[in-house]
C-alpha cells in the first residue's frame, strides 16, 4: 500500500506521466442473518441458508476487512491535455487534488469535445494565464469576474483584461475611469486594455468560469469551472493572509462568501458594467487596496502596493516578452526537479514488511491496520 507522500509525488511528476494503476475497491458486503426464537416445548426447525452448503459464508475470524476506496493518482488524458498550459509550480501543487476529481475529469472531456467542432475562448495556452502570471505565494489582490469575453481575440485568461491591440470593452473602460477619478491613485488612461502588469505584481484576475464558446456568453456555466475556481479562492483564503478581495456585483459577492474577513480584506461594490457603473464609480477600491496592503498582517508583514498605472503598449509588449523568458526557464527547472523526484519515488522499492511479533494478538494487528 503506497503512502500519501508517494501518492502526492506521483501526482506531481508531470501529473500522471508516471502513475501506478489502482486496484478497484471490493464491493462485497457481509451478509446479514436473522435469528428466531423458539419455545422450549416445541422447538422450530431452523432452515440453513443456501449459501451455507455451498461454502459462501466465511468464518468471522478469517474474513478480510473491506478495502478502502482510494482516488486514482493517474490522470486522464483529457485532464493532462487541459492542464498542460498550467506551468506555475505552486498552483499545480495547491490544486493537485482537484485534477483527479470526477467533476474536473468531466470538464476536461467536455472541453476537448467542444474544441473539436466549435471556437472556444481563450485558446488552450491561455486558459490558466491568471495563475501562471500570479504565483500562489505572491497573491496580494484578487479581483473576481464571471465569464471570459466571447468576442474574437479578446479573452486571454485574465478577468476584465484583453489582449494587446484589442479595444477595451465597456466594463474595462469604466474601471479605467474609476482609476482616473481616484485622487489617491496616479493613473492615466493607457493606449490598450491589457492588465498583465497587474497580474505580475500579485493581482489575481480570476473569472468564475475560465472558458466560453464564441459569441455565446455563459455557455460554459455549470460545467465544472465554478467548483474549480471555488477551490482556488479557498486555497488563497486558507493558506494566505492579508489578501485584498474586490467583489464587484452580486455574483462575485455570493462566490466570495467563503472568504474569512478576519484574515483578509473584502471590498464590495456594484459591477463596472454600463448597467451598474453609476454605483461602481467612487468606490475607491484601488487606493483602498494599496492602503490595506501597507498595513501589517497578524504575522507582522506588510505588502508592496500595486502600481496601477499601465505602461504604453510597446513597453508592455517588451515587458511581457522578458518576463516570459525568465519564467519559462524557472518553470522548466521546476518541472525537471519534479520529474526526477517522481521517478526516484516510483523506482524506489517498497519497504520490506516487518516480522510479526509473536506476542502481538492478531486482532490487534487488524485494528492497527484499519486505523
């Protein structure tokens, strides 16, 4: 029986490239028996069960305990293909258990089938851009969105952001307007709508759903992404401290109910869409976030404020190129280390079983194994 450490190492070694097959749990259930009472004067003749003569009943002393059902560590091919674009090592470790859950397997199969006949945004290599650009240990601010943009070339993995060269949508224009009107923020409207600079500083721009069919908003709702992004929020909530969450609109606020206000800072307002922007303007979330980041957390740490001002398009394009070159080298190194670690654990022989202690009762051995 493999230990939890080996299971985790096997999962992390390129997520299933070296996996061991798991045995299916036993579904045999112990048969139930009923006893009848008889009077002393007229004893009733007991009818033996048919299984008795065929030898199907086993003695309680020799019956094997039921096997525990374990989650397989080998990833499905569709899952491997889906998460091939998730390179950031810390996020892969934090979310490792999600990749073997049934809902995620079904999600991966759904997306693979959809991409065969339909146009799905963003492209596969950008589905997890929000995690690759903002490593788990560097998250300072979380801005929750709902659904990727469904127009050509818009979505690239970051909530509210668009690729360089794409005209900013109305919601993003309103975000820029709020930044310009905040007296405590130095911001001038940029010549593009790409927010990767924010992500590189620790702003997790997370949509609740990470993919969408072209020109069909909310088309991938309730396919499994909501549960996955809940796991992302829960991980940040449980394992980080002093993170600023910006929840715009009822949908984001409902999704953020799991966030601990004792450990983190939660800012709420209306959504920046044209339908609700009149209640979004003036929330001063961006200056408030920086003021909160400067405060010391329970562990005595403070965080560097976010530089909200975006660089000109040409400068940003060059910054993206240099950042990607640096991170790709780090990712390759991390993946090689994980692969070697997984290979070492896989090749290491299992420890020899300990000799039985003659003084130990067999019943005690069964209890220890079950525990």
